[in-house]
């Protein structure tokens, strides 16, 4: 399974100054680009303990899915959206795109600043939603759709298009000669992705092990100019959903990977050297950590919701009761958002927000400036935002103590 290599001779970008000796020194010298092994029929040497761990982790994901369904009954949908958002934020954080729960919640009501990290993470949420809405086998078209949603508006990434140039990881920005890893030539991407999709249809491997291998193979192919990591982690969830491990929830596996990012990247490197066991082990352990952290978040949100319900003084058919579970999913709201989401008038929306404020569900409204300095009055469910920040802190804490 070890990689083979293409020897390539290509000049780096011509330097702005002819005295740029570091660039001139590699002109005409060959570099090696990876040639991924075909895996659609490959037999993998998965250690028995690693296979057992992967099976146990898959079972934990399935139990988590069932437990949350029972815990939240008809209010399950908001929590599912919360978990999806935490997965997207964590996946972005692996690549040093960090955002607070408050900033992301404001982005969801159109109050993020132009070019902010919150907008990038919001795009990741959209990509994950789009991926999980698509059913059926993994295909090149689905992969392109995920990438298009993820990188929308970032022209340098050519959203929804496989790359047509060489990319590399590490080293300099003008030449692959000193890179840590050089993915395959762009001419090999299409066939390699086709092989990966064929591999995803196999049924002879433990599901989570198969998803981990597919993820590592995707990162080895590196089929896009940018966004490969986030797109590749989204595909783990596509495979878990297609394999029946989860039906309604998104277990925040990326939050689990935050426990040891260096080990995650090292496992990808070892996979390219021919050993799939470390990346299977890392994804499996990440799943266990994600389930534990997700269960704590679910418990926190259930407690918060029940406290609000106890304090809310409104008729059972009042708009406020309909907005209550929505605050778990979207803890920053405006009157306009309530009007549009629940198809009610402005007086009805304003009255619901007043009742929710009296119940302690939302804080006193604040005026926040969005893009173009437009003023917006926003109510925030601070208890939910605090719970989401605690979720992120637990992931970061495990990173420091791993």
C-alpha cells in the first residue's frame, strides 16, 4: 500500500527579482509527487485490537444517536443542528480557524463581519448540511457539491472543481521541492477519486475503519486547491450516515480529533507509508471523545431548556413556546428572524421575546452593528452560548492534557 512517486521537473514561480537565489536554486530540479495506491479492492492489514476499537466506536455512535432521540423527543431537531454546528466549528479549528459560539450565532443571523472566521465556519456548516442531505453512495459529484458549499465565495479554491495544478503541504509557497508532502499530479486526481468512491461501497471492513481509511486516502489525493481537510472530514459523516451508524445526529468527531492534532496528522503520514492502523485508531478514539463531550452538551441543553419551560409564563399556544426549543439551535435571534421562521407578525414576535426574556431564556436585547454598520437589535440565549463554549473548552482541555 506504500505510495509510489512521479518524478517531476518543473520550474518554480519566477522570482520577482533575479537575485532571489532560493528560488533560482531549484529551477529545473526534479521533485516527487505521490501516486496513491488503488484501494477499491486492496486487502488491509488491520490489527485485531484496532478493528475491535473501531467497531466499539461505531456502536457508541449508534447508541448516542438513539439516546439523544429519546432524550429530546420532538425537540430532537434543534440539538441535531447544534451538534452539526459544533462539528463544523471543530473541523475548522483543526486548521486554526477559530470562532466563539457567540460570533457563530451572530453569523447565522447575518451579523458577521465581512471576511470573518465566523463566515468561514458558517460555510462549513452549510457544507455539512448539504453533504448529509444527499443520500446514496459516495460519488465524485457529491464530493464536488460538498466542496462547492464549503468554499463558496473563495475563488482561489475554485469551489466545486477538482484542482488543475500542483499543490503541496509545507515548505515554501513557490516550490514543492522542500514540501513535507506533495500530493499527486492533478492529472491523477479524477481516477484516484473514482477509486476512492468505489472503495466506499465495500462492505467487508468495519464501518468506522473504512471511513478512516477513506478520509486518509482523500487527504492523500488532496483533490482541491484549498479546503481539503474540512471536506475530507465531512466525508467521514457521509460514510457513517450511509453505513447506518447514525440516522439523525452528527457526532462531532472533529472535536475529538482536537484532543491530539499532532497525532492525527502523524497518522495521516503513517497511512501514506503503508500502515492504516494509526488513522483508524485516531478516528475511533476521536469518536469516543466526541460522544462523551456531546452527551455532556446534550445534558446541559436539556437542563437549560427545562429551566426555561418551568419559568415561562405564557399560554401553551403562545409563540414563545414555539421559539423556546429554537433557541437551542439558534441562540442569537432578532424579531425579524422570529417573524420569518414562525410566520408571525412583528407584535407577536416582540411579545414572545419579551416573555422569553422574563423567563430568563434570553438576555436584555442589545444593539449590534452588522455589515455596512446596519443596526440590529439582538436577543441572546446566554446559557446556551455558555454551554457551547464549555463544549469547546472541554475539547481544548483534552488537547492540553492528552
